């Protein structure tokens, strides 16, 4: 019996490639396409039984070329860079590795909250410049204890962040399209608030929603205007959830105190991006979920899904992506 072919569209580093090769299940042949354009991706997939993708774009042309594919498997959560609708029309399921990087993202969101509240980036860069701002950095630097944290999106990651906040003594409110049962709210120590009320009353707002038609542009000028002038916004989910220019304007005009941002509309970020020149922003290169722990878990999870499909077993519904 011939080996089934897995085509991996994009591999970010040689180290990642070693992990991917080292965990390949028996009975499969692995091909690294390293397709950095959709044209290359479309050329790589026609003979693939399974398509693995990390962060590359897999649009209509490439998906349509995947005539033999039994599964398109994303390593990670977000499937907004895959034409899921076309895949579904072709009868190809699209799966993610739900929860594989949740811990990493939640920890990083908490890190950004603390870094923004304590002006960590300013402390670091000022010392590299030979300055000693021990007393100057006291101003506009605050404890998390006792500050209300508003979580937008109470899924796996949002719940983890809620648990973190409890450890700091920070009260938590949340908004989600689907309200949690009262027993779950009590277990997590959270209270539900409508989005506008959450924005208007929270000292920290942290975003943990998928990118859908309902969440695209969720935080724009109107929503930023509702926030306290002392509030901090943290985004580790998807860039398009926030109007970047509106956020840059609000930060520049001190309509909110600060922000922690890990995701951007254009990646890599151009050097003249407005958020990069502001002192009240902590930025990172879309690495919230990027730990060796999450990488290994995601790869193993992805391969497990491929094996299930190969054996005719159903996938976990939580892993299946739906058209946006």
C-alpha cells in the first residue's frame, strides 16, 4: 500500500521543520512545499492527500487545486487565511488544532497587561539608552490588583486569562455572544456585562474573539471613545477586530492610557506603522502563541487529526472550521 501524501505549505524555521519531521506518524509521506505565494501553493497541492498549513494564505485558487485532498489541517486556531467556504463546497473538511496554543496566548495576554500597566517597554528602552528613570516611571505605573479587567470573548483563552486575573486580585467582567451559565460564571469569578458597559467601566480590556463578520471592526472609534482615559487595550486575537488607525489616534491623543498589541493588519509590520512610534504601546510580532510547548502540541494534534481521517474516524467538532 502506497504512503498517503501530506503537503506542508509553509514551515517558518529549520527548527520547526525538525519537530514536524520527528513527529510524522508511520504510513505517511511528508513534503515541504515552502510555498510563499498562492501560485506556488496551487502548484503544490493537486496530488496531496492532506494539506498542512501554519500561517500561509490558502485562497480560492489553491484550495480549488486540491482535488485529492481529504483534509486541510491548520496548525493553530485561526482559519481566516484559508478559503474555508470553497473547501466545504468541494467536500474537504478544514480543521484547526483547537486549544493547542491557548495556554501560551493566555499567558502572553497577561504579560502584555502587566507590561502596559508597568511601562515595561519604556523602562527597558530607557536603560538601553543609558537613562535611569527610577522615579520618573512611577507616574502612570499601576498595580493590577483591584483594577477591573474586561474580557471580550470568554472561550478557552478568555477563561484562562480570567483565572490569571483572580490570582492578582483583579475583578473580572466579560462580554461574549453566548453568556455562560451562572454556575460557570461563579466558578470563574466573572460577571457578564454588555459590551458598551464593559468598555466604559474596565481598567483593562483584553480581546479573545475569533475573526468573523460579527467581530471584524468590533473595536472602532466609537468603542474606544467609551473607554476610560486611564484604560489599557490588549489584543492577542486578530488584528481586524480593532481599527488600527482609530487605536493609534486614541493613544496619541491620550484618550486611553495604553495598549498591548501582538497582531497587525499588515505583517511583518512596516517601519512607519503608527503604533510603533508611540511610547504608550507594548508591541510584539504576532508571537503570543509561539512557544516550543504550543508548537509541539499543535503539530501532534494536527497529525492526530490526519490519522483520524485516514482511518475513517470523525474529527472532534471543536476542531472543524466553518465558513466565515
